[in-house]
């Protein structure tokens, strides 16, 4: 009868000790003890008598940054995820200087040093100010390479004074500058991508103006990147119970016969033509609830000849009638 092979007890003990030693050594080697770099480019802008907008650039880490903490006068006021690089700090005292720093953290609990401290002074509160500023005008958006854009506009007017301008992209605020500034530079944009921006003015009582007219741009492709594949010339028109979209499909090696429509950032429907719709423009009418005053942001993307989806178009915002 054949018996299972066994090793002497001393050999087994040595092997077990070697395994434990190797495991503990690997664990020690894998332990993350390096803190992220301190966030750079921190700015603070007083948006109202009680609010300051804080922004910063992403920190770096040997593994990954998992979040940021914002401090006011050395006291923690906000914990934010790694993807968030700006925040409003609210409930502040009017006519007061407020100093902010930001720290980055990683998954192992390592925390960076404080960023450079920045100070913003909130304006004095204005009693019973219910009048919003006028809308900013003449908004222009100009690409500055594949990943940045410059915005300029004419100033708004207010019965007290404009304290801040907020820049929006697809309905989400992406930047804030002081009320004395009528330009902004946006970074971390994607190459070969269509964007649409609007600007609102704000006063010390948190009254916001209507949106400026939108300004669109398409960032140039990065060297070696594929050409832009987003639909262009998108317009949206509302009628009672419907929204009609018109656009030009991207130019590709074969006809584009299928598009995807997204409504407020979510998939709504697929638009399919049975034959080549031609070079465009093309149109599609979408049924929506017949409720006036509802705002929709619409984007389109095309199915390319290789079966993949192309880039999203610049969003178009429409309000139902």
C-alpha cells in the first residue's frame, strides 16, 4: 500500500516559519506610509456675505488620493471625495476675513501637509436685498489647447454690487471668480470635446442673475488622438409637449445611422434611421410632459462605423412652454 509522503517535523516547522516571515515581509513592504502632496493652487472667493468658494488643484500620491479636507482657521469644515476640487463654505460671519487651508488624504490614512493658506473677506450683509443682478452679457469661450479654455464676458449690474460670477457647464457650477473679474480660465477639459458654458452673477444676499447666453467651443484634439466624433450644430426648440432637436452627424468613413439621446445626463432613447440620413442636418422630435417651465439639458452621441459610441455633443438647454 502506498503511503502519502510526509516531511520531518523540523522541515515543516522551518517551512511554516519561512512562509510567515515571507508574508510578514510582503505586508511590511506593501504598507503605505507616504502621504500625498499638499494641494496646490488654492483660491478662496467670497460669493456672498455668508459664503466663500474654495478651489484647489489635485494633489498627487504614490497610490491614489481618496479625498480632501477643508479647514477654516485651522478647524475642519468639509470632507470631500477625491473627484471634488471645489466647495462652498457657508454660514460664515459677514464683513469678516476667513482663512482656509486644504489637505489631501489617501486610502491608508496618510494626510498631506496643509496647503498654502488663503484668505477671503466676506462683504457686509445688505438688509432686505431681494433684487438679483442683471445677467452677464457677451460671453465668449475660446479653447486654449486640448485641455483648457478662456471665458470672457461683460459685467452685470446690481442695486448693491456684484460679489461673484459663477461659471456653469451643463447646469453644474465648475468655477467661481470675484465680482470684480470678468474672465475665467478653465482647465482639466477633455481633448476633442464639445462644451457649452453659461455665467451667472451673484450679490452679497445670494441673489443670482439669470444665465448669460450660452457660449460653446470644441477643444482641439491632442497630438496622436482620433478626430472629434461629436455631433455638431445642435439646436433644441420646445413646443407644447415636445422638444425638437436638429444636428449634423459627425463625418466618418461610413454613414452614421444611429444616435443616442441623453436627457439631463441620463440615457433617454436611441434614434435609428433605416438608411443613410445624409450629411445633415437631421432632426428628431422627443415627446415630453406638457408642463411649462421645466428645464432639460440634452446631449447626443453617434454610433461610429466600428460599433463604438463617439463623443457627446455640446449640451443644449431648453425650457418647456
